[in-house]
């Protein structure tokens, strides 16, 4: 007969916990062994790991030189080989590095055959257990020795105006001030139970910032984060003296990028870096932005139809995204910025009143020195503070370029002749889309 006394039940629980602790300790030792093995195969950054699969005695990997991806990536933009096997393999690899790296045995074998890669086996001291925690740990470990592709992610760029003109001490102070504004905004959102889990990388005179999670809600939270950070900077600038607090310009955009972990010394860091279409577009936008301006790129993104879990997603443009994100700013009511309580936030893309008295958004064409163009919108935000004057972020619409004059205007012909004379050279700048 089974002993059901309290002492017997306690002893049983203790034995179960002891066995679990022993198993956890053993698996942690296994993971440390695996980390050393991956580092060895990484060869100080010479190789990257594409994917892996568990085996009876350890794991198998597909490892390639870091330049292996170059020809496949280039093939996606090469019209001459469109529809070729190289292009198909390029799309296959991009999809492969967009997802989790653990694969089933059949998928793993098919990928090795398709890409003509030899499998690399690592034998572990003890067999892996079939546990989501262990699988996730290995997957994240493999990604540190690889490159990831993200098809669509919201990214911010904060750029310090005239950074090169300041002394080294002033530059240091301004970077520290901007960094504090980012950390402060994050802390304020945490108090509202909004964790954007952001990462950032330095541009030298500013920061790229993005959420580590990919999704429509994360994009909206990053938008909220941007407004709080810019507001904190504006309030600090209003209260400061000298050049210790920077004047910034800000960009918000959604697009694709590659993500990798930078090697420092002989090991990869825990911090990731991003580069790709979204970072390039942001940099080009802010090259032409005025001090204090906030640009929003011309993008499309899926957003939920409501805040309920399981709400279905719809694809919207930048205008609809800002409208939807604007409604979510009510979540930030009561947040304190420099001991000043937010009552409400109203953000909008600027425009002008049309013939029917409706608001007509203005979209701007930004052309860089290489002759490449992209479109953006100007963002304004009014943050109403309790018992204080509101904090106004962004530029007034009348500071921005106007549409070209009409053909009937006597100056239009002169403008047209000037444009014709300039066609042979690139004139960087911002023009309103006609």
C-alpha cells in the first residue's frame, strides 16, 4: 500500500525536484560544451552557421564561409539571371535565415543536398533532451554565429544635428544625453506594462533603434517609444544650457534588413547590428531633414484591427499606420517626462486644407547625391502636459518645400529651364510630390 503521509509526499517532491535539477545542470554543461564547439567552427568569423538539427548523439550543422551568401544575395537583384536556379536558391537561403534555425531531419538533408553543403556533426557529452527550453537556447546560440534576414521591421534613427562641429566633450555629453532619453522612454513604457525590448547600434552621431520582436504591435510600441524619447530630449534641451543636450532629427520607417552579431576580440558579442534597405532609407531621409524634424517613411505594414488578442491583420500604408498608432497613444496618459505628467498626445502627418476643406497630406520626394529617391511624410506631435505648456515636436508644415508653380506662372518657364540645365547633374534635396 502506498504511503500517503505528508512526509512521504514531501520526500517524493524532493526527489522529483532533485532529478530535475540534476538534469538541468547536465544540460547546461552540455550547452557550454556546444558553445565552445560552435566557436571553434566559427573560426573568428570566417564561417557562418545556416541551420542545425538534433541527432541521437548531439547535433548536425550546415556551415558555410561568410562569403557563401554573397552570390545568392546578389542574384535577387540581378535581372539577367531572373528565374534561374541561382535566384531560386537565393530565395531559399533568404527564407532559411528568416526563420528558426532548427530543422527536421528531412528538411535538413534536403537543404544540404540542394546547396551542396557537407554536414558537420558535433557529438555532445550527453544526449539532448526534447525540451523547448533547450531547443530555444541552441537556436539562439546558432543565430549568434550566423546572419538573419528580417523581411519587415520598424526601425528608428536618431541623428544629432551638427555633431561634428562640437568639441569632444560636448559630443560625449550629447550622446550620453540622447542615450538617457532612450533609456528614460523605455523605463516610462515599462511602467505602463509595455516592454518593447529594444536594441540599438551607434552611427557615431546617433543611434538606430529597433524592437527585438517583429510584429505590428511592436511597430506601434516603437512609434510610442519614439515620441517619448524625442519629447524627453526636447524637454531636456529646453532646460539645459550650452551644448550638452543635442538637437536631433528623427526618422521612423519599416523595411527589410540583415541582422548579425559583431565580433569583438575573439568572440561574438551579445548585441546585434542591422543593415539593409530600412537603415539605408532612414539615413538618406535624415541627410535631408531639418533640425527638429521627424520623418516617417512611405511603407506598408500589417496592423491588427483591434487590441484584442487574435484580432485579424490588415495591410495599411504609412498614413493609416500613423492614424492607428495615434489612437494607441492614449496608453501613455499619466506618464511623467522630467516630472511633468502627460495628459494627452496628438500626432499626425502634416498637410494642407484642400478645396473641399478636407486635409490633404503632403508626401515628399527625397533625392540623395546618387540620384536615388524615396518618399516620406512630415510628422508633428503635440504633447499636452498637466499645468504646463504643451511640448510640440516636429516641424510646422509651412517650413517645408512647396509644390512647383503652375504652368501659367511667368516664373514656371524659368524654373523649367533651370531644371533642364540641371538634368545632367544630381541635385540632392526634398521636393513635394506633384
